[in-house]
C-alpha cells in the first residue's frame, strides 16, 4: 500500500481507521491534509464508492487541494479503474457550498427557486443598510456592519428572527434589531436571495424537519470528514451531527490551539466535546511538525502551554536547531516598518523570493505604514484581502449572469443595468423594478427593452453553453469590452480582470452548462480572502505578502515577520469583561498561529510609541514575548532590545 508508505505512525493509524467515529488532533504543520486524503483513498481502496465520501473544509482553496490530492492518488493507482467525473468523486466542499448543494437539490421542499441568488458580504451589507433606512433609523447611529454581524451571530446559533423576537424583551437594541432583521429578511425574500448564514441555517432546519431528506443524505454520504472542527459554530456543529447518521462514520480533524474565530461564533469546545458526543471514538494525536524548525516549535510550545482550555500535545520536529528568533524593539511604527523592509531587502538580496516572505499584523490599520516602507524600499508587495471576486468589473460580469437567471434579483439588475452606462437613472430603475415601465417615455422604454434582451441572451447562453463561453459573451455583448478597450490604462486592466474571469470559468466547462455556471456563481459568492491567492495574475504573484494573523491561518512561509507585539494591540485590549479569560486565551492562540506560520526564520517586533486612530500611545512589550525562553531569541538591534525572562 504505497499511499501509506510515507505516513508516520499517527497518520497511518488515522488513515487505517475506517469504522466508527475518529478524532484527529493535528498540530500546526502536522500533515493533516495528507492524512485525510490518505484515509479517503484507503476507503476507496477498501471498496467504498468515492461518491459515498463527504469532506468539508473552510475554504475553497483547501477543498480544491484535498480534491486534487485524492484524484492524483486514484490516477496513480493502476489497479483502480474508476471514472473521474465530478459526480463520481468524493464530495469535497466548504460548509456553505454544501448548504447550497442541498438547498438547490431540495428547493421543492422550500419557498425557494432553483436559481436563488447568494448574497455575498457586500450584497448583505447593502441590504442591511436598506433595511435600516426602511425601519426609519439612521445608518450612522445603527451602523449596518454592526447590525449585520449581530444577525449573523444569531443565525450561526440557529436562532431564527421569530425566536429572537420572542426573547427580545424590552431592551432597546434587541427591539431595534428585530425591526431591521424583519426588513432585511423581506428584502432577501423579494430578491429570491439567501445570505451566507441562511445556507447552513436552512439546511439544518430542512434536515431536522424532513426525515426522508435526512435519510437520503445519510445514505448518500456514508463517510463524513470535517476539517478544522475547532472552527465550527453551533449551526455547523449541528449539521455535522445530522449528517453522521446511525453508522457514525465521522472523522473530524482539528486543533483547539488554533481556534481563533470565537468573534464569528466558532466554539472550540465542539472539538473538546467530540468524545462525549460520540462515545467510543478513537483519538489520534498528530504531533510531528513538518514545517518549522525546532527553535520555532519550542517557542510555539512555550507560548500555548500557558492556556488551560486545551488537550495536551507537544509539537516536535526531526529537524535540529534552526536560526534564532529575531526580536526588534522599535521606537515607533515607522521605525518598525523600516526594520521589516530592510530585513526583507536583505533576504531578497540573498536569493529569497519575495513571495516567500510574509508580514503579519493584529489589526488592519497597521498595514498602511508597512506599505509605505515597502514602497520606499521598492519591494513588491501584496495586501491579502482584496479578493478577485470582489473587484468591480468581475462583480459586474457576474451580476449579468445572476440577473439573467433570477429575474427577482433586483440588486443584480440595478448593478448590471448601467454597465456600461445606458442612461437609465434611479427614477427609471425604480419604475422598471416596480413593473411601471408603461409610464416612461418611448426612448427610455427602448433602453430597458435592449437591456432585457441582453439578459435574455445571457440566460440562453448560461443554460446551453460552457461557463467560459457565457462569461466571454457577457463581456462582449454587455458593451464592457468596447468601453474598456477605448478607456484608460485602468480600464484596460479592468478588462484583463474580466478576461481572467472567463479563463477561470474554464475549470467549470466539464460540467453540464447549467450546473457549471451555478457552481461558478457559488464559488464566487463564497470565496474567502485566502482563496484570492488562487486567482492572482502571474506578474503579481512574486510579492511580499502583508496580512492579518487571522488571514494567515492555513498558510506557511519560509520567512515571517510578526509585528505590533504590544500590550493592548497584541494581545488586543478589552479583556475587562465577563469573557476576559476566554478572550485572553484566544489571543494567545492567535499568537501561536502567527508563530507557527514560519518555516525557517521568524522575526518579532514591537514599537514603544504607536499612533492609533490619531492618538500617540506609549506601549509596553506584549506579555506574550515573556513566554518565549531567552535562549531562543536574538536581538535585531533597535531602539529597545530587552530580555523578558
């Protein structure tokens, strides 16, 4: 069994366990994806049909990597003669994509059209703002992002609007939230649209309430795998239990030490309680790290052992030593940024590729001064977080397709109708959406008629042609191509991005036309910041990565800078509430994640003075630095170089 030959003892034990519940505690860099794919392939070799295997991850990027590895193992095995069509392979997806899959197939059981629209983060925020205004409230007083997050948190806890309203009581904010939530749901319903949270909430409710549907999916997917189980919220946790069925062939992988998403509802206790939920579950520890040097791992272990809410494990590597961890005490944030840029320059001069360097920070505002330093040093850089699918021209092209497939999607119609400008103003648009076109002048009605004709042609393409052909048609037929070609350099860059969308769509061309275009729309709506790395233009790829620590989860780099290590910033301030102990432990887990992104060299830095929101603050170094043994650190010079132990 060649596919097991290069697995370590723990990985092999996990891969060979094929009956009953399995908990894999996998430390950072311990090869969990390799273990999961080896296990999935072993099931196939043991006679399980690939389509009976379900694997759930948290990003499209991770899902693609897992799917590709399984396909590669199948192709390399000469004893297997299995079809490699999409429907015959293991179903590997994110939680949200799984929800979409179930809801589209079971739309007859719900008040939903098959071609319902998925409201991405921007769409949801826009709808919330509209709901705030409809409720007669001020968006300045009731900030839409805050209202959206509050609703999202409730949905993640499986709380419906009706249930929340029943418990709202007499407090002011809950009553206001009910008003906004009601308007928001009405807007989504009118647009035949669901937000991200609905995709899981409605799937859970469907499986809970419909015994036949629940039995069908339990029968279809006999072996369940869930990655990053420590990041599941209540809804995702409940969905996992519903799918497990009576056979309880469920395998979850995770690491409570890397649970960093409590702010969006994740509950690491889900993994801590797995053995309670599934009595007799087998537990396997993966502690051998293949990523980092011993010095980095020794630091990581020293950091995380201060936490009490965890299952004990100790990462180790067969690699010896490694470079010490560089520590720089800066005078202020500009001095810190200068240090990062200078060290990055030296690394690049030694032959290190810019893409092998990552600069991490706790809060987004820290990126500005780091960007300035990179520009001054003429170092190519990229701020992770600008998603390909969030670019204006890409959203424009996709809106044409969504509007063509869902005539009720007023947000997409409103977006597409003037791409490029067609002289259809807000009043005209409002009458058009309200079905009052007869009151408009003939010339205006003709413009609307021409636009509807484009949508009709796009719909015909979408339902009968390859997705890449549909996108190419949209770019040309809409007029985007002609306008961008005749425009500025920026316009021509936008056209290149639109063409890139058509190129990206080619990976869906192997599916049936309708299935392919819907899958493209789903992946676009559900793409994460990390997924954006997969869609970069070649000329932009070789650049230093700048990102928050949260965005770095699941990534690794040979050289990593962790900046802003000051009390109040990292760990972040505000622990003086009822959740202070939990939040403090999460901040420590976040630092642990940052440290374990590094393969060869880790730099840590702090600034004695930092300007935060216009105010100059004097700082003391982060308490986390005192967790690292002195012998693992080396001074990088600077305004302040200190010993913490």
